[in-house]
């Protein structure tokens, strides 16, 4: 089955209304908009562009999310009360099950890579399958390149907890 490669300019993608759960809104009238750009063949991962006008709201993560801010500004309060400012170029990771409070001060736009978590034994099985596939085909699958890169570098420069 042919699956096309997807290219997009996230700053220019036309978004559709994607309302925030009204029970999560703490202050203001934040208006969210989004567009899913693509989804993996197995449905476990997707890439979405999302924007939101100023306001304050809780956000409860049902999936793992890695995001990069494209424009605007947001202050995110994590589960232990630390406040993190995110602006253009900043990246953050929110694991499934986490809860944060977002204070959007300037309309924010982000690209989010979302992935459904799987129990550790299933993850082990996927990694084992990828290793076998690499040996049989000689073609890198899964995180083969990432494993080699992370072995050379203990942590990314500029990473913040």
C-alpha cells in the first residue's frame, strides 16, 4: 500500500474550530483551532497543527505529546507547580496521563506529534520485531538511527526538565 510523504508549512495551515472542553476553562474565552496533518498507518501516531487565543485552561493528556511552538507564547504550569514559558522554537514533551494548566498570553500555534502509549511488554515486542527486520533486510526500522545517536550523546544540549 502506497502512503504519500506529507509536507506542510505549519504557520500557513488552515485550521478548523476544535473547542476546549468547557469544564477545563479557568479564565477567559480561549478559542482553539486545529488540523490533523497525518496519521500513522497503525493509527497510533499523528501530527496536528493547533492554535489557541488567550485564556487560561487545564489540559489533560490522553496520549503522549511532543510539541514545538511555531508562534505566540504560553506559560505552562506542570503538575508540581513549576511554570514554564514556551515561545517560538521551544519544544516540550507531555506524557499520557499528565495534567497541566495553560496560560496563553499571545495567540499560540504549535505542531504536535501525538502517540498512543503502549504497555512496556508490547513496546519490547515492537523493538524486538524491528531488530529482526533490520537484520533480515539490512534496512533501518523503528528507532535504529536514534539509538545510535543517543549512544553518542548522553542528553541533548539545552534540554530542560
